């Protein structure tokens, strides 16, 4: 009867060491922390797009009326005034349709003095990329 012999030596050990497990845990914890800080800004960005589309649809004929409509809807949607305001919108007309473009930066503090900078931009024009 033949016995399988296990390779003995430096690299024959299988599994993860305690040190490797510790590093993996730290990396996962950092990813979770960053994710928890980024998710609210993404939700806020989606709300900005929704508010801009609403302002474009029923904001009025003049850019000032559209900006005012955006500011009122943004306040109701809890979009921070430090995020974007009506004065930051680029309002144009494409045919008979109002198109709003916007861009803003969101700075997320991670661990002093490290920050994560996310640049958001969007438009109400569906075909624009």
C-alpha cells in the first residue's frame, strides 16, 4: 500500500496566517468605512439629478425662474447648499426643451489630513454623455 507523502518544506502550508488575516481585516474595514461615507453623496447626487429634471420641466421660461425653482426643490429634498445651488446650473435650450448641466465636487474627510474628492457632473439631457 502506497502512502501519499505530503510535501514538506517552506511553502507546503495551506491557509491564511494570522498576520494575513489581520491585513485582510484592516483592508475590508477601510473599504467599508469609505463605502459608508460615499453612499450618502451618491444618493444626494441622484437627488440633484431628479431636482434638476423637475426644475427643467416646470421651472419656468427664464433661467432665473428655473434657478429659483431648483433652489426651492433642493431645500425640500435636503440637498445641502454647500453641494450645489441654482446659481451653479448651466441652463440652455435645445429646441423647445430646457437642458440643465451641472458639476460639483464633494470632499469627504477620511482620516485627518486625508480627504476623498469626488467630482460629480450631470445633465437633464438624456442623450448627452
